[in-house]
């Protein structure tokens, strides 16, 4: 029994809490956001709406069919089949079915179908483009947490070093080898590092809330949220050429494809508007019949329903032609506005292409600059580590004062934080370059 109690105690206090901690990679955070982000949901709904519009544009090519019927009871005087007035009540009913088929409408229906198809394509690309934007927004928020988590660790390491130096200095003060002012100065430095540690911890929690908002992640679930970060790897082999990378990405860029779909839709809208200046031709057909209690046969009785349907049957077939002549210049104005919209769509496409070209060029430049920066900061960090070791020995021998020692120590901490930041920036830029190459890394 005692062994069972001990085993249950172990499960409750060690195994279950360990399982409660969830490790979240950046790719997992992105996938979660794409499934739960409310703004992204709107883009998905836009696609559904455009799908319905595109489907309806195809149904518009079919003829329209309608049916009508009516009936009623008449009271008072009425005219019978002999043109005599009778004072009675009688029932009558009629029904009709008709169809209308547009044979020609300036090709506007075909153009509307193509227009709806381009609008659907634009909506789908808009959704993909927002997916990409959301993925990189999550990426940046995630690495903000990684950076400040690293800052927490750096501050923690500094505190451990300061605690060690403080105990060592305190022992030297007690035997008269160091001044008490050095001890107080070191104590003040330690308290400053503890404050920086708390501030970094608070910043991590703040950034988690920022990330959770983008992910639509419930705050009450956050107790088990742990990020999975690693030391960024600066790859010397990545050296992209901006021009070739741009042409490679331009082929698959959802942003450029969306602008192209908007331009093609604008062209079709011009054709639709011009088509409204042309004549329209439609074919109409209908048939109907009725039943009347006043319809009396030779026998003096009301003609039966089935006989009246055949007897009263009427059929119609015809065509109608509509020619626009003058509409107060409204149609001409609409055509000019549609042409301007097409020119704006073309200009937007050219502008997006230009912006993308410089974006790719700048990101490849920044990648090379960050790689050189990381290498240089690493050399600086190595020098700072050696300088601190030397300064620590000099301080123990009384060759430098406490201010000089703390200055070297702070320079060491600054180099660590600079290397951490540069490495994270390099990681983000390398992910961007991979994206330009067609790799959607969160898939």
C-alpha cells in the first residue's frame, strides 16, 4: 500500500505537471494562428462568397422560367357565355408558365462570368497573401519572445557572476584587502542586474500576450505555453543574388498574382460596360389556361376541368429587341470610369512589382550584412570574455578599481545581447529568403 501511495504521489506531482507543459515551435504557432485567427477567417469567407458569385455567373446563362396561378370567387352580376347578366356567384382560376432566354446582350454575360472568375482568383490569392503576412507576423512575435527569453538568461548569468564576486569581495573586505565602498558598489550593481532580470521576465510575459492575441490562443491555456527556441545558426553558404531571386519569386508571388487578377478583372469590367451600349435580343415563350364556372356546355352543365384546360389553352412565342439610344450620357461615363479603373489596376500591378523588387534586393543585402555583423560581434564577444578574465585578475591584485571591473563586465553582457539580437535577425531574414525561394516553411 505504501508503495502504491508513493507511486501515485510521483505521478501527481512530477509526471502530470510535466505533461501540462506544451512546447510550441514557431511553425506550430503559425499553423494554430491560421486555423483560429479571426481576421484570417474573414479572408476565407470572402473566398466562399466569390465562389458563389462565380457559380451564379454560369447559371445566368440559362433561361429563366416562371409560373403563376390565380383563382377567386365572384359575387353579384356577371356575364355568362350568352352575354346575359346573371346574379349569382361562381369560381374561376387560371395558370400560366413562361420562359425567357437572352440570345444576345453584348457578350456581357460571358464577360461577367470571366470577371467573376478573376475576382474569385483574386480572393483566393488575397487569402494566401494574408496567410503569408500572418505567418511572418507570428514569426516576428515569436522571435521577440526568444530574444527576451535569452535576455532573461543573460541577466541570470550576470547575477550568478555578481553573487560569486560579491562573496569573494566580502571575504577580502573582512580581511582588509578591499575597501568597503567596493562591496557597496558591487551590491548596487547586483541589484541593478536583478531589476533587469525582472524587467526581462515581464517583457517575456507581455510578448506572449501579444503572440496569443495574433493566434487567438486562450489566456487561461497559457500556463503550459513554452516556446522551443535554439541558438540561431549563421550559415555561410547562403548568399542569394537579388535579381535571380526576384524573378524566381515573381512567378509564384501571391501578391503579384493578386494584382494581375485584379487587372484582368478590370479589363473584363470594361468589356461588360461597353457591352451595355449594344442591342440586346431575347426570346420569350409562354402558355396558360383557365377554369371558369360560368363556362356552361350544351347540356346546361359547367364544362369539366380537363375539357376547359384544352379549350382555354393559349400559347405565345416571340422575340424582343432592345436598342439603347440615349441615356443622358450615363453609359458613356461608366465606360470612361471603367477604363480609368483598368489603368489604376495596371499601375497597382507595376507598383507592387517595383516594391517587391526592392524588397527582395534589400532583404538579400540585409542578410549579408547581418552575417558579417554576427561574425564581428562573435569576435567582439570573445575579446570581451578575455578582457573580463584579465580585469578580474587585475582587480584581485588591486591594479584596477571596482568601476573599471563593472564596466568590463557590462561590456561583456552587452556583447552577448548584441550577438543574440543579430542572430535572431539573421534567422528571420534567412526564413524570408527561403520564402522567396518558394518554401513556405510553416507547411
